[in-house]
C-alpha cells in the first residue's frame, strides 16, 4: 500500500496529484528548484525537498536527485507527472532499483514508445495504420512535416512545402531536438494541413485489462502545441470511434502496457486515421476525460500501481468537456512569451480547484508568483463541462472573459474568440484552425481603450483626492490630464474636468460619473450603467469592465531622455538565451528576415528585422543571456 508519494514535477500537475492524494489519505512530498521555493505546489505538500542545481529547469531532470529526495522524505512511491522525466525509461528503472514504487508503465513500454520511429515500426507490425514517406522524399510527398524522434511539445518540428527547403529544415530541427531532448534524430512524414488530432485515453492494469476511456480532439494548436482540447472528439461516426478505440487498445497490448497512457492519431478529412505516437504518461488534457467519465485518472493510476484490478468495461461518458490552456504569451506578437509577476488570477468557480464538473481550474501559480523563463508558458487550464458541446464552449468562454488576470500578457482573448468562433461551434476542426482564422483571432485590433483609460484616470484621482475632488476648481482652469499606453502601442490621453455640473471629459460627451473609488469607477454612458474595476501595480493599470479586460501603462508627463534608444535599435522582447545568429554587421536585410533566435520558456523565438535596411550593429552571439530591453542590433533604414 502506498503511504507517501513524491511527485517528481512542479506546477499544476503536482498540485493536481496532491489533491487526489489528500482524498486517498496518502502523504505528499514536493520537490523544488530555487525559483520554486515559494510555489503553490511546495506550500501544499506535506513535506518538500530542495533540488540543488545551477540551472533551475535542469534540477527536475536529475534522476539521482529525485530518488535521493524520495528516500530522504520517506516516500515509498514516485509519480512523474508529465514532462521532465515522465517518459524516461532510465528514471523508471532508477526509481524501482531504489525500492520505490513507480507510478507509470513498465520501463520497457516507455522505451518502446520513446522513439517515434521505433513506435511507428511496432504499430505497423501490430496492424495499426501509420504515416510514412520513403528514404528520399519526392514532390509527390509534399507537404512534409519534419519531426524529432524523441520528445514532443512541438519542438524540433518544421513544415516543408518545397523540397529545396528540406535540408535547412532538417538541420534546424536536428539542432532544436538535440538541445531539447539530447538526440538529434529526426524523420519526415506527410503533413496533412486539414487533419484532426484525435487521441484515445487508455488505462491498463497488470492483469490483462486494457480500457479505452473515451477520446479527445486536440486539433486547436499553435506551433504544434495544443491550446484547446475537448472530450469526446466531436462529429465522429460510431464505427470510426470504435476503430480508433480498438487501434489504441491494440497499440497498448502490443507493448504490454500498464497504467495511464494516450494513443494519438491524425484523422484525415476522408476518414482515414494514422498512428502518431503514444504518450506513456498522464496527459495535460486529462481533465476533460475525467469530466465526461466521472473518473479520477490519478486515483486509477495509484490503484493500478498497487496491483488493483480495473473494471471490465469503461464507464459511459456523458455531456461534453472543453479545456483551454492559459499561456503567458501574446498571440498578436507571434506568440511571444511573457514574464513578470502574476498579481491576480481569479475565476468565478462553483467548485474547488482541480475538481468539479461545471467549471474547473487547474493552476500552477497564483497571486504574487513570478512567471520566469525557466519553464513553459502555461499558467493554468480552465475546464468546462455541460450537457452539450455548444453549452460547454459558451460556459468556458464566459468564464475566461470574466476572469481577472493581472500580470504578464496572456492568450485569454484568443481563447475566448476561438471558443465563440462560428467554425469552432460548427465542428470544423483541424490542426491549422488557428492559422486559418488568424485574422479573426489574432489580427483584430484590441478594444478601444478610451473608456477604460477614463476609468483608470478617475480611479487614480479618487486615490489621490483630498477634501476637494481632484479636478474641481472654483474658476475655469486647464483640464486634468493623464497619458496611457494601450496594448496596441497607441498612446491614449485622458482630459477631464469635474465641475459643479459633474464630469466633463473630452471625447466622452454625455458620460456621467456616478461613483468613483481607487478600485472601482461607475459611469453612465448613453443611459447605460457601466462599472469598471481598476487595479494598479507600479505603472501597469488593469481595467476589467463590461467590454472586457484592458491593460494600460501609465506614462510619465515628461519622458526621460535617458530611456530613448537610437533609431533602428532592435531590443530583446523577453529574457532568454541566444541560440543561433543568421546575419552579420554590414548585411543588407529585409523586413521580416530572421536575424537570430532566442530560447525562452522551452521554445525558440525568431527575432526578425522590423524594416528594410543595413544591419549596422549586432550585439548578440550564440550563448549570450539577454534581459528584456537589451539592444540586440541596429538597422539603418535605406535612404
């Protein structure tokens, strides 16, 4: 019997596993790197062990440190969560060699699926359809997808539409795969731009029972990483669904699988499906399966690890569940990751975190936590269940729209717009969905910030008011003025007076101030009462109002000349490591041309020339660590 469990992971998956352990009466042990010392998963565990190491992310990759931590804390079992070492056969063996119980599949099964090329060979032998091309791809094979044989998460993937681009794509994929997974093995397969990503949740015990516990659609992706997932996969004919489940069960049986796992397939528009890979662990999107099945998949993992029996048949699923991944990134700026302090993350939930069927929040961070470059950009997952798919999408979109999220930029608005998009609601899903509808989802201008800026200025005045309201004068005078920078880079100036007759704000005729406080302003606009909630953190002002969330940056009345950069200076948009440089001083460059790549939050980000011109200076070399705002290059525009 398991009495104490160490989770060899961090963030929301560690917290989610701890929640089940509390239900079952199992003591919990957390591990943490130095930046995670005050993280929620550390605070919630019964005991915690520090993992020493110079590079924070690498500490979670040290099998020896994790095994030593389990022994030191008196744990008798180890759960790997997902990511890090969850699909590492050597780690599974090290855990078992130390006399600890491993919450996962046998090491041999992990090894069999660890290489996508070997996995495809095994699945083809088991009669499961696979995608493949010859050793020398031809024009007839285009478009191609170059993929890393080890690892996942979209790293080491490149789409090739012209054979002339293949050598460069292979080289770039190998370099990224080597850095991410320690292996530069890559392979090619046909790329189906209109294909759907459909997967089957598996549970297997040591007594020969293998269950297909429903299916999921995970087609909405950016950079080959999932953004929105749902269960069950919509629009599948019963016969096709049965075939997918049977293929997944065959895949598991072929490698003697035990525990929780997922068989992933690519579904072609003509109804054919092909095996992609098998994830030998719990998936990030497992909550949607729990919501429609009523199961606790972590509890089942523990039950199987203790030698228990699974039921002969999986439970029937009911309703629909959809999960949205909230990332600290800006989709309107090429998915640029964002860091900084998360001041607030609040959703109105009818249930507790990590459980509940109507709405569920699985978050790895909370108010006051620092979002850093050391780990991936996911802040939380929000999951909604409803009797129908449309109702689940509406509930989830509304919850996200009403959420108060103050801190780094997020993809919240993209998630809301995608969930409300007619094509999504009509089940027209495929892996290119976000790219196809980019104009609707990432190309739209932000909501006008005028009213939000007025509310911000009035809240600021309320905080500073004395015996007389700010802006009040016996005699006519110059209006009060505040300047803000909106999310689209436009400057917004607010000019107003408060007279005996009330508010007089330029550009807002007929707007009446009903009430103002430092954190709340209520306006009457064309006869409609509109309340704005305002929060300030240094120069950042967050306004949550009826039209949505607006983020403003308060500007100084007189800019500091020392902060001005030379014309044409290209600065680092984020902290990171320079991994590649593709230009040199003296080169003539064109707008959009890649100059260098930064690695941050486990992803590579391309830095491009903003305009045509001459690259007159380059201040970046591979291996350099750069901070936000660091000058990387100077481009002198052509005369």
